[in-house]
């Protein structure tokens, strides 16, 4: 893996990679220091990933020591949800978890392409309902009410469509209406009021971003002239992501935050913003492929989490509790992957 890249499972899972880093890294901050602490593993397990936050001190991910069980770390314990149905040794991607412990994500059942969206029911994993013959589906976000969002491809070669599995209609999948037709759409996340963040990808690869709520669609407008608007996360009405500046060039990406009124601003020094919590704390990556990660508060750069000496760190989304789930990967003969949480104290 290259020193600084976005770690996307396919194109949907949101994680930030900075590497190499140590397992306890201090940040350049004004009022606190970012440090990591490892999450516990079941006996005999050496590899696991922490990729999602329940916003209340809990973190979800999966064991990858040959079993790929979905897990939740909560109150110092590891709760195993078991394997994804029909899992056959390929990828499992945990994308979100809510305060009730409902975990969502998707898996790759075969090498031939296509994903299967899943959710947890109790402490078991089950596939989300999709129309018969569906080629691919993903689940990318869940709110505390239990609404789940993602996308599905009806058939191989057909465009992806943003969808919602409503909490009040178990067993149903609803395609989001009112969005641009003819292009790919994917739901990136869902806010607590039911607002869905959607990204459209055109046939030329350019992107636009929208907010969808009860059939009403609002387009996000770049704060400066841009050819692409690629939103990644939503929380309490705030949205973060990146834009591609008009005019091209190697350094044409900028991290952006939109407030609840839709007003955008460029975040200093960043080329992308990947997550935001309800307090307005944003985590992203620096421009020009500089090492480390950035933290903004109130639109102002607050901290730089630098590289350390060993391994590569993949960051998940920051939670409302201020914790950032992460995974330290060591690419030596041991091939260890250690789940952990970064906190600022």
C-alpha cells in the first residue's frame, strides 16, 4: 500500500490511510493530544479491523484471521456477530453501526464481482432484502432509528441506484426517487432526521452530490468553481467531502465542509474530508500527498496526526464521542492487523 491513500473497499467504504504510524501517536494540537489504544481481540485471533463507530463508545469491524466474523467492541468486551451468510473467503466490509448495535456493510461472495448488503439482527448477520436477480448491493450507513442506505445494481452492466431500507418497513428496499436519471447514484450515509447523502457519477466519471429527504432533492454547491463535488459523510446536517477545482492540475482537490444551510467552505490544507461528527469535528487528509491526517474544528485546522515509524494506519469515521476507530497494518512476515481507537485528551 502506498504511503498516503484513501482506503476504499471497492468505491464505497470510507477509511483514511496514513502510514507508517506507531500504535501510540501524538498529534500537533492546541488543547489535547491524539493517542491510540488497542482494542481487545478474542483468544487466538491476531488480525482484525475497526471501521465504524456507534457514536457512544462502541466500535464495529471484523475479524480477519481466516474467519471474518463481524464484531462489536463495547464496554471493553468483544461481541461476535458471526459470519456473513454465504461468505466464501473474500472481502467483508463493515461500514456503519448505530447506538443500538445494528451493524451494516457488504461482502463479496465470489471473485466474479458483485456485493451482498447485510445488516445485523440481534447478534446475527443477515442479507438485506433486494429484488430477485439483483447483481450487487451495498449498505453504507444506518441511523439510530434503523434506516439503512446504500445502492443496488439490478443486473450486471446496469447502473447503480441509491436505495433505502426503511426502519418502519422491514423487508422492503426503496429506490430513492427524484434523483438524476441515467447515471450511477450511491447513498453515502443517512442523518438522524432521515436525510440521505447521495453521490451521482456520470458516464464521464464526474461527480455531483445531493441531499435527499422524503423525495425532495437538494444539490450541494461547491464554494468555489469546481468540476466535481464528491461528498463523503453527513452528521447533524453537516456534510463533508471534496471538490475538484476547475482548470485541472495535479493539486486540484480540496477538502470541503457544508453547514446545515448548505453553505460550503474549503478546509485549509486538506484535499479531502472523510468524516464529521455532530459536534462539527472533521477528519481528512492533507494536500500534496503529505503524510498523516488532519482534524478540523469549526472549519479551522486544529490538529495534524503525523506518521510514526512502523506500519500503515487506516482511519474510520470519527464518532460523536470523539473516538476514531482505526487499524494498524504491519506488512512484515507476521502480517498483523491491529484494531484500535484514537482519542484526543
